[in-house]
C-alpha cells in the first residue's frame, strides 16, 4: 500500500510521488465522497426515468416477431403510455434503446451511431432470445448477442417476449420492479445435491 | 357512469399499478420448461439436449445447464419427456444480469435402474 507504484508512461514521477506520500488519506476520503455524490446524482437521474421514459427500438435483423409484440405495447390492452413510457423515432430523444435481433454485422454502423446519438445516461435493453444469444452464435454474419457490441442493462428473454414480459422488463429497467428470474430454479421435487 | 371515472375523480389517479391483476391471456403464453429433478436421469437429459432447437440446454458432466434466456419456449422438451418436463408458466423473466438466467441442474450420478 505504501509502495509507490512505478510511474505509468505519460504520468510525471513527481505527481505520482506526491500522491503516494501526502495525499493518500485525504485522496481516499475525497474519492469516497465523489463516489457517494456520483451515486446520489445517478439515483436522482434514474428516478426521473421512472415515470417519463422515451424508448427507441432498434431492429438488428430480427424476424419481426419481437417488433410485433413491441407494437402491441401501445395498444389499449397493455397501454404503456399510462406508465409514462413513450416510443420516439429519434435516438437523440431516447433514454432507452430496445434492441431486438442477433446484431447482424451489416448493422454495425447503425448500431454504433444510434447508441452514440443517445444522450446519457442511457439504458440498453436486449429483447428476445436472439438478442440474448440463444438462437444464433457469433459467425461471419452476426455478432450473436447484444452484449458483444453494447453494454446491456436489462435482458428480456422470450421468443418473442409477450407484451406483458416486455412491460415487466421496462419496469425492471427503470427500477420500478425487481427482476425475479434470478431466484427461479426451473426445477421441482428436490434437486439431488 | 363507469366506476373507474368516479374512483379517478376521488383519488386523482385513474391508472392502475402493474400488474393490477393477473392477465387472463398469460395462461396461454409459451413459457420455458420446468424440470422434475426426480425424473431427470442422464439419459433423459441427453435426449432433452438433443431435441432443443436453440442453445438453451447443454450438459456439463453431471450437470444439465438450462439457459432461460436462450429458451424459445417451443415445448419440444415437454413433448420429448413429458414425465420430466412441464411448462413453468413463468414469463416475466427480465433480469439485470445475464448470469441470472443460467440455471445449473445437478443430475444423479448413477443412472436409475
């Protein structure tokens, strides 16, 4: 802990030394304080999304079954607008990117541009078995899963995920519900150990 | 006059929580399988892995690994081994970590006679 790590290339040795000798305690406290403030700010921003979220959908080579279910979210039966969620055609207005399909490599530029056009903080949701890497593996034509190209925040399984599953996933994404699949075992009658 | 209109006037809120009540259409949804551990032998597991069209089931020695994220809910495993596999009825499976969807199911070491 006391040993000064060898100076990184580009980092002046004087700066590394001063941080090692006099600034250690206060630096750690300062870093913790900044971390805490950042956490609070993040939480405040995330809370803004809870009842006002704009969604941009991105089809990266899906069979359109997922799109069909996503379209149904706006129908009166599911009515996602009552939750404060809206679809937007412009990634620059979007808070959440709903990605479907196995990310075909032909979409590389479009995926990157869409993600970069979104203002931060942004949420990425992988939707459907293709986007989760369940159907197609990485090969010459597809990346196989969304997390190969984008940082994913929420995964929604299903082929296609029903509008109810999508609604649940969106509420998990904004922190209004907790994901429960982690506790499900998919096994009954005493697992042998 | 609809009851929700008066309720809305009284409370100032006309929308409902999610889910307000179980959706009747949820019973018909294709859902990932649920395995009966007692019926699951190495032979049955091998058959299930063979029949799975997506990359949702595979074997790791004495463990059957089930990836609920990769499952398409096609029901082929339920038809291949109805005694060991049933529909789970779970469809709200969104998670914040991909690993939460991968389930490891230990198999008995000795095949049953």
